[in-house]
C-alpha cells in the first residue's frame, strides 16, 4: 500500500475563468496603454529632436535650448508646491486621525475629499482673481525687507503673478491628495504600537513621533510623489496664474518667471503648425520621462525603507 495522497484540485468554474481572464486583460491594458503613449510621443518627437530654428519658428536655436528652461520651470514650481503642501498635509492628516473628535474628523475628511475634486480651472480663477492681488503687498514687503536673500531679490512684480503664486496655487491643489493618503496611512498604524508607546509614558506627540510617523513613512513618500506628479503635470491653473517669460531664474517675486512644460503646451498648441507641433509633442515626451523617473525613484525609496517602517 502506498500512503501517498492525491492532490485535490478545485474544479474551475466558468465564472472563475471569466473573472481571471478579465483581471489579466485589465492589468495588461495598463502596460499596453503606457507603451502606446510612449510610442506615440517618441515617434512624433523624432523630427523635433534634431530641428533647428530654421525648421521651427518656435525655436530660438535648437530643441534642447528650448526645452531646458521649461524643464527647470516645471520642476522648480512643483518642488516649491511640495515644500509648502507636505508639512501642512501631514499636520492636517495627524489632526484628523489622532487629535480631532470623531464627528469633527469625519467632517474634515469629507471636506478634504471634496477639495480633491475641484477642477483646476477653478483654482486658476481663484489664483489670478483673488490670490495674486491679495499677496502682492506681501511680495513688496519681502523685497523691501529681505531683498538681500537671493530668492526674494527684486524688482517686485506689480501684478503678483509670479512663480511663487503659481506654486501656492499648486500647493493648494495637491494638498487634498497628500492629506487624504497620509490620513489613511496614519489610521492603519497598529493600535498595539500606539498603546505600547503610551504605556511607556510617552505623550501623544511622542507616541506619534516614535510609532505613527515611522510606520507611515512609506505612505508619506508615496503621497508626496502623487502630489508631485499632479504638480508636474498641472496645466490650466499654471497657465492662468503665471506670467511666464521663459527665463531660468530662482527669484520668486519678480515679473521674470520660468514657464512649465504643460502650461507652455496649452498656450502654444492652438497656434502651432508643421514642425512646431512636433516640438511641443517632444516637450510632452520630456515631461513624460521626468514624471516616470520621479515615480521610479519614489518606488525605489519606498522599497528600501519599507523594512524599517514597522509595517512588516
């Protein structure tokens, strides 16, 4: 007699096969769509990569000299927005998850989720009609009293439509996204970790610092990257608020401001023709590569720090 037992396999039902096939198809479509977008951008961009100002009227000399200031403006505005939005988002998320009463936390959570659904053109109208005129006196004060600092050097813009104003609008736009993700991550902190810290005599802030924030570090990084991706690709709000000149400068309060790739495409594409269209598509390819690189870097950081987060 043999003691070997036959492996029991469940009979696969038609519904299981349909669901499995649908899931595989849906997952593969992500890769197909990404490859199709990348292929279209690359094919359409090839003529522009070697074009000169004789081929395209939009170019001053060549494509790389044209796209360089745009890349700088895109990254600079997005980083400014992230620097302003991230600390506020973490504070709001901690207040909702660990400080606010349950009823107030529920209301604030709904408000944050609703802010994420506001169209970008509304933020642009608010930025150009309300924020820019209101903040211009502050810019004048900064130039008069802190003009020795390179970022606040003058002359000050008379309209308030500067790169800093655009960054503030972007920060308001990405704040709900970062806040919502951080809030959900903080709520997933193991209760035993929090209770252990409190039992050892930690205050609520010390408990958050040694238990909640280390656990949520990968989530904070992921939320930051999602917010950065939104800021990198934002179009209408920046196009409406920013008075761009195409310069490369770190000064935040002057009327000489860098432009962004997305805003430049939105403003230039309706009047583009011939090789100029390929040039604008090529700048879109550069934005695609930058966004992909930022997300890949974030995934690498999260994977390296996940084992130290306390989440495992």
